[in-house]
C-alpha cells in the first residue's frame, strides 16, 4: 500500500513539473515572437551595415533612445504577399519582397538586423493612404543629397511624407523633423561626409531640415513589437 502511495505521489509531482514546463515553454515561445504577425503599416528599422557611410549616418543621427538604425521602410501586403515600401540607393522608391529585405543585412548568427515598430491606434486609419502615397512614387529616384524640397526621397523622408501629405495637423504627425548635422562632436564636418558630397559636387546641407531612422525610432507614437534578431 505504501508503495502505491509513493508511486502516486511521484506521478503527481511529475505531472505538475511537466505542466509547469509546458506553460513556461509556451510563454517563452510567445516572447520570442512565435505568434508574431506582421501588420499593414508596420515600420521595419534596419541596421544596414558597417561601411563608411552607414557608420557616418549612425554617428550623426544617434539619439539617447536609438543609436544603430540607418534605414527604415513600411510593411505592406499585396496579393497575400508581404513587401516593404522603401527608398534605397540605386533603386529609389521601390516595393521589396519582405524576404529580400530581411536577408539584406544579417549578423554573424545569420539573423536579420531588423526591428519592427507599430504605430498606435490613432494613426492606424491613416496607413492605407500612406501606402497609396508610397506606391504612387515607386521608381522615383533616391535622394542621395538628403534634401527636403526636391522630387526624390531618402528612406525616412518617404515615411515622413507618407503621413505629412495627409490631412493631419502638423503638430500631430507621428514623426518630427529637425535641422540635420553632418558634423562630429566638436562641430567639424566628418571626413566621410566631406568625401561623399565632394563626389557629388554638392555642398554639405548642414542645418537643413530633415529626419532620419534613429529620430523616427524615438517617436512616442510607435511601439517596438518584434526583433528578427531574436528569432
């Protein structure tokens, strides 16, 4: 009889442990994004690389919140397939398959250096028109000079104007602009930017109004919901 009681207690303890393990595993899977689903209008922030200009972008756009992003695009679904609306060098404004976007830049563990942010509920009704604005500008040239008042676009400029072009009060646009800088910490133009603009026979647009991925990432109107590096 005692043996039966002992076996019963052992089985009961084992079942409790197995149940606890299952619950913890399920919670862990959820935290790791197993149930994550991309949504229309999600913003995909990327650390696009370590070449000189990528680093120069990050060096002059870092904020107290974000220091690593040098690119941003917007998720959109078409014919049940996911794409990213973005503005990139050589191609300009384009519609990139999600897989291609995620494979563009990976870390040493072969994980995409891409983080997903979602606009809050107030801006959800504006997303469809924002996407229309972006799609209508596919094949528009990339703005490699980073000017605000021309007919080309750099990545964060495209995202900003997808919303600022709508009937949203200026002080309610989900992102902000500020005077751009291309200087180092002591106020001198960074060598990489001097070379960059000299090649293009353009003056450095120091102080010109603009935006950037790190500034967008610090917006209080978005929430980061997933990191592909943690898959």
